[in-house]
C-alpha cells in the first residue's frame, strides 16, 4: 500500500496544535521526485514472471518495477502505457517491529475494484511519524480520556477521536489530521473515523490482495509518479487510474516483474 512532499495547513477549532499532513509523507521525503531522474535498467527484475507474462494470452496488466511503468495489454494491443510509483525498497524498524516497503514481484489478479476508496491507516504510518519527528507514540483505545497541557482532554468516544474543552464541548478531529500534542502523536483506534482517510488513494483502487493495491494519488502528490515513493502499492496518476479502472474487469491477471 500505501507516500511525497510534506505540507502543513491550519484549520479547525484547535488547529494550532494539530499538523495536517498528506498521507504517505514520510516515504516521499526520503525518495522524492528526483529519484525519477536516476538511470535505471529496463531489464525485468523478475525474469520468470516476465516470461510468464509474455506467454499469457488473455488481457493482462503488466507492471515493470525497473521501468516504473504499467501496461494494459489485450491480444496484440497495448491499451495503456503509463508511469507508476512503486515501493521505496527500504526497511523500517520501530520498537522491535520490522517493515519492508517494496512492491513485491509476482503474479496476481484484480480481486476487487472500488470507487472513492478510503485508506485505513496502518500502524507503520504513525510509527514513521513518531520516529522521524522525535515524538512519543501513544496508542489510543475506546473510552480513553487524556489530559493535555492546555487543560483540555483528548477523548475517544462514539467512534470518534476529539477534544473536550474546559466547558465540556467536544470537537471531533477531521479525518486525515495528524493528532499531535505535547510532543506526542496519538494513534486513533481502528473503527474510529480518524483512522480512515479519504482521498489518499485517489478516485479508484484495484485490490491485488495482501494489502497491495493499484490506486490513484493524493492531489498534492501527483509529481511523485514515476518514483520509488510508496510503501508497496503501485500508484498511478488519477487520470490513468480512471482509465485503467474502466478498462479492466475483476479477475484480470496482473504480472509484476
């Protein structure tokens, strides 16, 4: 899944203490658009998968990780040939947990398609923020009430994470905001609205299983297409994922090499 130049906005009743950030920011800070200028081999990274793809006669999606291109082929016709973003190929470790952010080669198929997908944020997103920004990571649970230095409380209730002021008024955080106060970043529980981010995956997704997707991108990050910038998903420009989504059916073979 699931990356990119950092940006911050200010909004909301308590916005001064909250950083609004593009999903997938950490990987882009490491790779960035400049990565696209590196001369790369066009030879397949996985020759066995490449050869299987050449032998396959049905409609197929081909993803070259070395070229960073996706092609949709049916018969002798190439219906789509576009650049993509792929995994950074980097390792990440936090509190004994290890992650490998790469796009795995192999044969897959389109298991499902969805419009307007919402990203359920993985744990590693908050771990990256904590590590790279020098913050303490706090994992929230339903019913939590945490006192903040300004006298307000951070509260988890009714499927929402928000703040309660000194008058008892509750405001839920807008999904997509990083909840950062007092040198701590707070991880919303699964099932809360704040753990689900709209627009991060663009207008469409094609699910390949095991958490890997073909998807669009946040509008602020389209300049990263063509780079090694994701946490493993294959990312397309929104106009390209729109075309791909409407051209392929569930069950279409996908070869990543």
